[in-house]
């Protein structure tokens, strides 16, 4: 269609209809997205808070979809952003553009099958027996009747909800239910009988959502389903030619999570129970015996990464593999609808899926050690520990060393991809994250590769190191065209230099393993006193958060909330409602907390958020980078810390009138050589190491008089 206005005109119409104001960064981003769609060149665009990035990609996406009749997929990492897009941004934008586009654009949301009620499973009337450890009482081996009754009550409520809901979407259920209860009324994609084999195929909630998505101009989904679509030989998402990845800084981690599998003694026992009524006792008992072997194997080996198969592992895993396949063969395929009752078919499907998934995991773990060169192995295997009802339970996990090859071959080779977030540059460069996505370096060669003293420059070295990991993982198809992409930072509407101070407490001792020092706790108290509360404390551990909360509560008459004392969402709302309240917490507060206005004037960060040194996957990635001649610490550990720091500091300025201080109580940011690399990943705040100046600024900001202490 030639009569559709160009993107700048459409954006202007949308902004005017929504009562907004022109933003240069938004226009720049929208034009770049339109150019990317037109040329097929992938785009990574960093758009600071307040840019209006959702409108900047929705306008060109809707124009493209209406003009060509092709679908655009928009993927997010969080449910919150999904809801914002589907409930607010898309309806308003579509309404504003209906006239200029010539028709009303259509949109839909599509999630993984496990997010929808399964009518076949509900009407079959069976509740799967949960793993035994979920029902064990803390003092003995008897089942906890309260746990069982709670499960029953929630499943009954879910069955009643079936007649009220139009979507069957778990996220529409308020209040929600536990994962354990939801599993009783849902199925995974592999467990699904298929619409043609199911008695309820015509009324299936998941199939209805898929059909609606197939007719939509824009389909909103999540990174997990994007990963499943990339890994599946069959198409999960509707046919599309453009993918917009919002919250793209989380893409690689979400893909890794989907591609991670595990085996434990309890999970093997669960598979045996699902098969018990479908196979001979001997076959089920053999699987149970393999579960006991796995349990013993995990008990005999300490948590941590496996660099080789320990004694007993080949036998335990190969016998499990063979016994699982024997049971799978004995059960046979799922029957067509009408040939057997729905309950029997549902049980058969669930058992077969459990057998297949665990069999594939055992095969994958054994194959992970085929290559004698550790750096060339595609998967990482380790023993982890989960806290289950107060007890630590060991589990064997396997995850991809890199998902870059998968993304390059299965995502970037088949669609034009726009990746966006408020934080995409690490050390001032897009290349670190681009490497994790499987993209080549943004620019050929490097410039200024050495620092003034002749040593390798940390930022350049980190970029080169990150690039070296792209060679790990699934190779692209032989006929894949060369991947080209562009990086663009459209800036932010905030004047960071005038709106915020970045304070690094250079005088404090470097953080140690023994907890927060007395001087650091004094600094926390002094800063919060000067701010009059109004503080979001982001801590490296729950122990540190609780320690700081206790120190503040005993020394200052201000309300302090701590993560774990209630639902996180409720705590954030309570914090935002009272200007004098402080909120302390860990990782989940580093991202997504949006509290504009006077309730937040101080963001406290206790230490640089490096990954745990015992994280087996990240440590394996560091070693892989080092094996290729790069600096593993800079590429992986420092890159991880830089992204989290950028996310954490981004909690302060949420509106153009916001003002405040970001206080980082880790002197290494000012003294360590990697400090400049981390600082280059942050917005251009006004920086200082003068604590007295900062306390004075906080006091003036709140209109209070505070007596300075003896600190820096």
C-alpha cells in the first residue's frame, strides 16, 4: 500500500492522540527500526528510561504488518511488560493509528502451552501424585495432610474457574496458585495429545490462542516461547518476518534457562510412579532402582561442575537411559481420540513425555564428555543443590555453554531482529551482549587497544574476550547468509549530570566474605538519615539485606521493609506509598522496580554484583573464553556485573523530575582496574567520592537539616 504515511508521521499522530510530547530519542529509534525492517539488517538499540521505546517499535511494526500482511512478533522477558503491551500500549497505539493505517491493527498474546488450562486433563479427573519430598513432614516420612488438602482446594478452584475463564491463561487467575497445583490442570507441549487426537481439541484454550495469534498483525510472546520456537523443528509461533526483542539484556539467560535440564533421585521416582499403571511391575521397579543409583551418585559427589564423568556415573546414567527407553517402548504411542477414554490417554501422554525428557537428558549428559577438549564441549554438567522444605536436595544439571550459535542459526537467520533495552552496552560497547546472541563484532578490528601505560585496555580486552565465545555452540546452517547488524544508542531524556549523583564510597574497606563491615553499616545509616528514608537498598545477598535492615531499624526511627517479609509486589507498593520508608532486597529488586517521585531519592548498592565464584556455568564460560585467548573475567564476570549495575542504578530516575543519589559502597569501583569498564556501562551521572557532599545534597533535597558525621 502506497497511501500509508511514513513512520515519522505515524509516530507524530500516535503521540498526539495519546497526549504525549515529541521525544527526539523516540523518533530516532522509530526511524532506525523502520530502516532495519526495510533493509533486513538486525538492530540493537539502547533506549534509556523515559524514551518511550515501546511506541518507537510498535509504530513501525504495525505499519509493516498492515502494509505487507506479515506478522511481527514482540518478545519480552517479564509478565509485567507483556501485560503493559497487551493491556495498554497496543490497544492505545492501534486505536490511534486505525485512521492513518486504513484499518484497525489486530494483536494477540501467545504463551507456552503450559500456561493454559488443559481441558482434557481437567475432565480426566486425575491428580498426579507429586514427588514424595513435597509431602514429607519435617519430622518424619509421613505425608503432610495440610499440603494435600491445600493442593486439593486449589485444583478444585481451578476446575471451577474453567467455566468462567475465556482464555484459560494462568496469568488471568487472581489470586494465583502454586506451580504444583497448576501442573495438575496443564500440560507441556510434549505432553499434549494434539488437537486431532484430543476429545477437547475444538475447545482447547491453547489452540484458540494460537489461532488468534495466526490472524494477528502483532503477536506478543515471551523469551521462553521464543526459545522453544528456535529449538523446535516444528513452528510454534505464527509465520513472521520481524521479531522485536524487548528486555533484550535478558535474552541469552532466558534461552539458557529453557535449554537447561536436570535429573535427581526424586524426579526419577516421579517418572516411575507415572509409569507404574502402564507397564509391568518389573519395568517400573527397574526405573525406581535407577533412581536410587542416581541418588547415591549425587550423595557421593560434592556439588560443583563435572569436568569428567566420576566413578559410577556412566553406569548409573546409561542404565537409567536404557530402562527409560524400555518403558517407553512398552507403553507404546498415544491413541487417537475415540479409541480410548480421555483419562487413559492423558496418563499415557504424561508418562511418555516424562520418559522421553528424562531419557534425552541422560543421553545429553553422557554425550557432554565425548570431546576430550573441555573448551569444545557444548554442554556444562554440574551437581547443584535445591532447598526443598528446609532440606538441601542435590540435582544433576546440564546447560549449554553458549546459546549464541542457536540464536544465530535459528533466530537471526530467519527473521529481521530488533533488540532493545535500557541497558545493552557493556563497557560502552554493544559487542559483549552481541556475542552472547551469536552476532559478530559490530566493527572490524579494534582501535586504541592499549592503555597509556602500554597494557591491554580493559574495555577493548573485554570486548575481544566476549567475541571469542561466539564460536561455542550450535553452528549456523551451511547456506546461512552473512549476519549484519547495527548498534544504536538513542540516549535518554534525563539530564543525568544534573539529576543524579553517583557516589562511590572510596574510603570504605573492600567487601569481604564475612559480611558488611561496621564502617559500611555506619555509611548506610548516615546516608539514609540524610535522605530521610526514601531509600531502595540493593544487596548482594539476603544476609546482607537483613543485616543492613536490622542496623537501620535499631538506629533510626524510620520504617524499613525487607524482601521476604511479604510478597515483593506488595512491598514495592508499600514502599512507594510512604515517602519515609526504605526497602531492602536482593536480585529481584535490581530490575523492574518503578517508583517515580519523592518516595525514592537514594539507591544503595552494597557491592559490585559479580556472579558467585562457585557458579559452574559462568565459571565454565570464563574458562572457555580464556582457552580462546581472551580474558574470561572481563568478558563474563565483569560483563555480568556491568549489566546488573546498569539495571540497579536505573531504578533512581524514573521520571524527568526525579532527583537523587546512587551510592555504591564498594571501593573497588574507584580503585580496581576494571572500575572504568564498569563505570562506562552506566549513564553519565555526576560522580564523586565525597561522602560529606553527598549527605549535604540529600539533606537539601529533602529540606531537612542533618548533622554531618566524621566520614569521608
